[in-house]
C-alpha cells in the first residue's frame, strides 16, 4: 500500500518548483565595457569660449565708436539729415547686436564640440557597440555590430594624439549604391587607458 503524501511534502515540492522556475536558466549577463574618454579638451573648450566672450564684451564699446566714426566718415548723417544717425545709443545697440550674434555663433560651435566629446559615451554591450548621446531633450542610443558588412573603422592616432590623449575612432558605413557616411564618432580618448576596448574592437 502506497503511503499518502503529507501536506508538508506537498508544500516542500511546491517551494522546490518555485525556486527552480524563478532561477534565470539560460540567461547570460551582458558584459559592458565603457570607453574612457578624455574630458580635458572639452573643459579647455569651455575656458576658451569664456575668455573669448569676455573679449567680445570688452570690445563692445570700441565697436560702437568705430561704427559711429565709419558712418560719420561716409557723411551719411549730413546727406540724410536724420538726428537718429548721430545718436550714440543707436551705435551702442548696434554693437550689442553684433557682439551677441558672434557670441551665439561661437556658442553653437562649442555645443557641437561638447556634443561630440563630452555628452556621448561609446561602450561595448556584449558583442555590439553602443553610442549614447545626451542632449537638452533627452538621450538617444545607436547599436551596431562591429563586423557588419560595409562598415569601416578609422582610428585617428599618432605620436602627438597619443601624447595629448586626442585619439578618435570614426565609424563609416557604405551601403550598396550609397555614399560613404559617418554613423558614429567617439569622444577623445587615450589608447593607454583603453587597451582592452581597442583589442576587442580590432579583433572583431
């Protein structure tokens, strides 16, 4: 006669089944390897822009005087006989607009420089590469296989670049019937601090 199972045995088997079903069988942990970027060029770019902005603000008054002398040299106020043309406030605001336009144009160049070299991260996610970009409205990510067809990798290196940590990796993709296009560009980095990252890239 077979013995009947006790409730304790049923509960024990239920717990064993729960533990076996909840264990992540067959799942592999994705290894992540981040490119260690060089942030010094981005910081220097900010300081250079701040110095240039101070120079522009200091040049605002001489620019207003220069505009007034130029208009006076052309004898435009005598010809048109407009009191506004001899008003120094007109040239003050004109110089302010010019300085603001130049400062904003250089700010856009600085933002593009920081976007490529400070606000993005290049990393390995398993066997794929991932480039993450962060902006004002959020972030975006690009994934691609390093050994896919049509992909070309350019490593910008050299003695001076290695010494200053200004190396770069550029990824080009040329599809059939299309021109060569850049799909991603790494921030500045030093190969001395990213040996494992480069080994995985050029071995793939």
